[in-house]
């Protein structure tokens, strides 16, 4: 299993930094692995497209309870019992901030990307992206998976 750290690390650094800044959660990075793009009902996904020097998607997935926790933290501790429009807006913004920071880190290394607006999905889904490999990286809190970063991108070549 081979991962290009120059592609993956900016997304990981951004997720760790952004989550600490906006939700006061200090996540550690787990061991990356290749994962099928299948998510069950209990997971919330923030899906952001990547275009430019890279193409694909980044999917931030987490159990619904963790999504409510993040939304609550982002809204200064306001209780979040359900993922209503305001809570979904908060976690969408987390996705935007993670990807915006990743885009900045990549641009500092000469890799220019654009990102699409986030889409938040709940429920069971299977994505068929056969020409892409999903590198899933667990982000841990107290040695338990808090969220996962699914990096499904390819660096464009000169012939693309």
C-alpha cells in the first residue's frame, strides 16, 4: 500500500489544525488505510470536491453523535439534539474551513486547487469511483476514532 504523503499530509494537517481551532478538539492522526466508499446510516458525511491540480473528493465522515458534538462546540456550547439546519450549516462550515486551509497549504507548495461547496449527507451510501483510491485516515480523540478523512484525489498529469 503506497500513499503520497505530499498529497495526504496537507489535508491531515488542515483537519487537525482546524478542528482544534474551531471546536477545541485536539485530534491525533491514526494509521491510513485503503477503504471502500461505503458508509452506513449512522454516519454523517461532509463531501467536498477538488478541482485544479488535483481532482476528486474529500469526505469527512463521523458518527452522528460526533457531528452534533462538533456543531455544539462551534456554536459556543449550544446544545444540539438533532442535526437541524443550523447544525448542518456549522459542520458544513467546518468542511469549508478544513478544505480552505488544505488549499492554502497546497498552494504554498505550488499545487493550486479549488474546492466545491460542501454537501452534507446522512444515511447509507455506496460511491462507485473505480478510477480513484480512497485513502481513509482515522482522526482520533483519546485513542478512539472521532472522525475519518477520506481522501479520494488524483494529482493531474501533464496529459490530463
